[in-house]
C-alpha cells in the first residue's frame, strides 16, 4: 500500500474512532440552525418578511450574512485544495473572488437596492415589458442557482463521505438527499429571516475555524511565512515553480486563455449572482446596502488572506499524493490539514478534523439555503405572481407558490445532485459564475445605465448569454474529454477552454446592444428618468 493511501486510511480510521464526536458536532449545528429557522419562521408574516427579512437587518448583520452566502464550499474546500495542488495559480482564485466584490460595490449594490423590491426581475422589469423580461430573469436565476447548488451538494458528498467512511453510491446519494431536505426546511419555514440568521452563524463559525487553523499552521512555522512557503514548495515536489505563476495556467496558450477567461468570469460573475443580489434587499436603505458590502469585503478579504495558510499549510504538511488520493480535485485538503496539524493519531487531530468538517458542512447548508431562496423567490415573484397571475396574486398566494417552488427546486437539486456526486465541483461553480456574468450582469448594467435599452435588448442579452455560456461548457473539457471531466470516458469537447467567460460575457453584452439597436420599440424616457433618480438617490425605494 502506498504512503498516500496509508495516510488517507489513517484519516478515515481516526474519523471512524471518533465518529460519535463527529456526528454529535454535525447534529448540534443542524439542530441549532433548525431552532433558529423555526424561531424566524414564526416572525415571517408577509412577503416582505419572506423575501427580504422585513428589511430589518443592519449593515453589519447583512455584511456577515453576505459573507456567509459568498464563502461557499468552493471557497473553503476548493480554494484550499487548488492552492495545495497548484500553489500560486491556486491562490489566484482567492484574488479573483475578492476583487469581484469591488465590482459589486461600485456597480450594483446601491442602485440595485434602490431600484428593486425582492428580485433581480424587479429592476429589469421597471421600464421594460413585464412578462417576457420577468420570465427571462426568473429562468436565468433558476439556471444559475441550480448549477451552483450542484457544486455545493457534490462538496457535501465528498466531505461527509470522508468523515463517515461512506464509499457506496447509495450512501452518497443519501447524503445529497439529506442536504436537499434540510435546505427545503430552512427556506420554506424560515424564509429570508431564517436563512439570514443561519448564514450569520455559519460565517462566524467559518471565520473562527479558519482563524484557529491559520494560527496553528503559523505556530508550527514560528509565524515565519517564508519558512511556510519554502516548506510548501519543497514538499510539493515542484520546487520554486510552486510559488510562481504558470503551474496550472502557463503550460500553453490555451491554458493562458483559460486563466483570462476564468478571471473575467470570477470578477464579473459576483455582481450577477442572484443569491448575492437579493441580499441587498434585506437592509432598510441604500446607505446600509453600501455599508454591508464594505463589511463583507473586510470579512471576505480576511478569509481569503487566510487561505494562504490553509492551502500552503496543506502543501507543506501533507504530501501531494495523499491529497490527490483523498480527492483528485484537492477538495479535502482543509479537513486533512486540520487532522495533520492536530496529529494524525491523536484525539486532538480527530477533534480538529470533526470541527472543521462540521464548519464546512455548515457552509454548504447555509449557501444552499440562500441559493434555494433566490430561485424560489424569483419563480414565485417574477414568474408566478407577475407572469402567470399577471400581478393579481395576493401575498399569501405568492408565499405559498414560493414554498412549493422551494420543494420542487429541492427535489430537482437532489436528483441532479445525486448524478453530480462524483463530478468536478470547480467546473460547476465556474459555470454558475460564467452564466451570471454572461446573462445577468449585462442586462442589469444596461437597464440601470443605458437610456435606449429596450425589452428586446434585455431578452437577447439574457437568453443569448445563457445559451452560449451553458452551450460552450457542455462542449468543453469540464464535461468530457478530460480525466477530471464530468464524463471522462467520452469525448465531445470541441471548445478547448474550461471556462466560457472570455466568449460568453462579451457575447451577452453584444446581444444586449444588438437587440436594442435592431428593436422597433421606443424606450420609455420618462420611466428611465424615474429609474435613474431612484437608483441614484433612493427616492421611492421600498
């Protein structure tokens, strides 16, 4: 048996010996968050409570919740793994995610809060024809959210399988189903209030757990970051190349283009992610929305700085073979680091492993709740209330539709998540970001800042960006033709890049412009003037 397999077996054995502790920590978090959800559900009386938490959260509370929503399994598990395997190139994910928040702050946070009510569709439909634009916005929101949900569920399967020693397909499907059932309960009972409190608790746990591991890693190297990086480079087997650009994205021109494409998607995608956008509606005014993004930047920035310790610490203390043997994408690097930093054969190591894994599971549950809420809100408010019922639905009927949509989206996510349990998490997350940047962002920016923008432009932008982004990924190495692809045994990949952003994002902007200039519709100048005043000043905002 190879050393790597031996260590992974030891990790599984340690988890097995302390399984009651692990299960207790998981159960404690689930019960605590269910309690919060039930408490919040009792205070959810109308649509404003369900969709926007009654707009009662402070800037700090919302900033904490936004952080909890944003720091997903891809951030905690994926980035640590990417750095552990690819060094400098892996850390570029952290930089991209953080810079993305500056775009969100500068372009959309305040105008969106002023212009909308509950969903992205509110902003787009303000000066456009309601039914087609809301249908398009709802479709895009649901597609982005479901792909993001798959990534979280795949992460949950990897994590819990490692801890509980589950190797059977039936066991992994059961884990995915458990996550799906919990997210249905969180959203249908607690609405935005319950989801927000769960995200706040999760953010505190995640930051606390990350600070603890960061401190212990730095303590091991006497707080000398140079020693940490040097040991990581040496232990990686790649030497100085581990600390320099190009290990993952510098092999040839295709990988360089892939990096540019990924960077564009990460930086621009955040400002179009529906589950992030709806968080701006939970604060009382635009000033609080802007402050909440400032708080989020501080919290998220601190977290992504600490990923240096998580990723390079894993590279320094765990062999590459062991990380890959546990999970080919490196998704278990952070939990394995917790085990190693505490001692592979010690109770302290098992406690750290259980704690960090419970925090990671909390991360997944909180993010899937936010994603499900964004999807169900968009369906109920945009498609059901304003398209199917033509604005005649009562608040009670709308909330009932949102709860049924939550159940339906949960069932779809469980079914697709079961199929995606062994798929590449990073590919699914990249798809969500690329679709958000390709379909949602161009339409939002044009709607807010271009006087001539028309309904046809909005529809061409959303559907054009959506179809091209999804289409290119389906025919990319993310899905087939690569050992780490979703379907590695077949090859129908004619698009060479793993992220379509470099093509699909400009295409989304182009289609919005083209649809507008070819449209015979006369834009409503009065409505645009109202939207401009409202987005900039907050006058008339809900």
